[in-house]
C-alpha cells in the first residue's frame, strides 16, 4: 500500500514513489494506493495500481478477501508512505497475515519494520538495500 507521503518525500536523487515502483515491479506485486498517489505511480511505470482507501485494504486483511487488487489475500501487506501512527494503526488491523513497514520510524506493531532512520540519507540507504536484495 502506498500512501500520500510517497508524493512528498524527496531524497534528492529519488522520491519515495520511485522506490515503491521499483519494489513493486521487481517482485510483481500490485499497489493499492491512496490519495493522488496512483497518478504518480502510473507515471513512474508501475504495472498494476488501484486507488483505494487505506482502511478498505485493512478491512479486507481482517475479513474475507474481496478482490480489491489481486485474487487472493496476500501473505504480507507492505506499507510505505504513511506516518508512524497511521502505519501502526494499519499494521495492528491485519489478521491472518504479516505486515512490513518501510518508513523512517520503527513501527513496533508490524511484523517487520525498517529501523529508526535519524536522517533521510539513512532511510534512503535502507530502501536501496531493500531494493538490491530483491534483484
């Protein structure tokens, strides 16, 4: 899931939205995107994007899957572009699945979360390492 911060976070050489597209395209995962984020994702080359409300996806992760983006409930929900409080709330809503938060703040309630990043540079480095590990 890609939130509005994907539009706003600029690392200088790349934006957060660039990392979302790279990760999605490398693993062949669709993107459920909130706000105006779908427009940027498509413009950057994302293959499968669907505009959705974050609460809608969290609800689908709690109850029977209703085919919002893919045919079956995913094993893991990746959250990127959300503030820490929102990411925590979304992660805690997931049942029968795992969560991964790729933000700059550690989210305790997620199955996996990037560590605290005291700077944009450290956060970008963690994202670069994540992308490279998918190669």
